[in-house]
C-alpha cells in the first residue's frame, strides 16, 4: 500500500478535529496514512522534505495556502506528489488545480487513485535586511503592493476568517487609496533587455489566480509559458477600480497607463531601495532589497486533474 503523510494546520479557518479524523479515515482506505501537526512553517517544510527523502508517495497539506506553500517547498524536485485538502480562507492553488473545494470531497479524490502530473514553480533567490531567502512560489509572488495587502489583512486575522476574499479586497482598496496613491517608484525591475522603475511587481506562475473567491484575476488575457509579471510604475487613484475590473475581465491590464505586463519571461529581477515587503503564495516572508525569480518547469508533482 502506498504511503501518505498528511500535514495539518489546526489554526486554519476551516479546520476542526472531527474533520481531520474523517479525512484520515478516507485516506487510510487507499494509503498507509500518517498525520503530523507542525508547530511552525519550518517544521512543515522539514517534515515534507524528510517524507520525500524517505520515498513517501504523497504529502498532503490540510489547511490554507500557507501550509501548501511550505509542503511544496519541502518536496519540490522530488518524486513525491503534493495533495491538497482545502481548509483555509482562500485555497488558491487548489482552485488553480481544479480540485474539490471542500475537505471531504478532496480527501475522496485523493483516495480514488487520481492522476498525477507535474507543474511549474517559481524559484526564489533573494536578499533582505535579515539575510538570504531561497525557495519556491507555487502560484504567485509579489514585492510591494500585494505583499502589503497581505500584511494589512494579517493585522485583523479574525476578519480574514469571517469575510475571506472580501477582507483581502477591502485591504487592497485601502492600500491603494492610503499608501500607494502618491508613492514614487523605489524599485528597479529587469527581465532580459527590459527595464522599468516601479512601485510594485506582481508575478503569476499559473493562469489565472485570485485571492477573491471564484473571481479570477488575469495579468494576461491568455495563459503563457513562463512567468507573467505586472510591473506597476504608478497607480493614479482614479485608475484603481479600472485596474481591478480589467484584470477580472481579462482584457489585459497593460492598457492602463503606468502598468507594464511582461509575459512569458524565464527570469525577472527586482532591486528595492528601501527594502520592500515580499509575499509568496500569500505568505508574508519579510522585507527584501533584492529579488530574483526564475521559471522552474515541471518542478512539483501534484495529485490533480490535468
């Protein structure tokens, strides 16, 4: 019988002990399943990496995008596949992969001998005031605006539980109007022969993605192979609503003045002075002065429909 490790975040908004027991019962029908409740993101990544080194076939993240992010970092470039039991606020990667949106159907899917395939990640190599940062992002990474939205949303975590994507949308609107309306560019962004000065950089790895429930956000009208980065030179307040509407409609946000879309790039570098806040997969990872993202195709095995 194949082996499976379930790594659960008991602090996730949709997590309950009873749900965990039911999920384990379902998974144990098809796997030799064990469970681990980590005390920190570092423990999540260490347990995932050890499972991959031991040849465990599947490591499942039960919680939100945070636990899934750290599991993916632990098993990247191995034969161990990622499974997802959505029990968090946003569950972005699960939606991108077309997985069931509720814990029990997701467990039944994993237990049903589903297909496996490999997806791309973005390799992160960065430097900040506290030292070096390396790892992977599974669906998105951002320096500046979206990282500060995450930071603002995390100041009232109870609202994140209650309101989900609406809370992120309110935080984004507040950030646009209060902090970014007059901000001058403090980042130098490069990709190949392209260069720009920016107030924020948002990069998609998969198309589309969103923190706002089922409403997708598209940096590019159509999917591309490689990274797609939105390089924001400036955001006049009158354009903020138009930016969101254009991204949702998928018409291409580069039609808005001050917005540059660099699609299908293999690498992108950002130098920030002063250091800017950085997020990957919705995880706030600190302030960075230098960031390099590179496209890593087929880096992660996943249990998901193609």
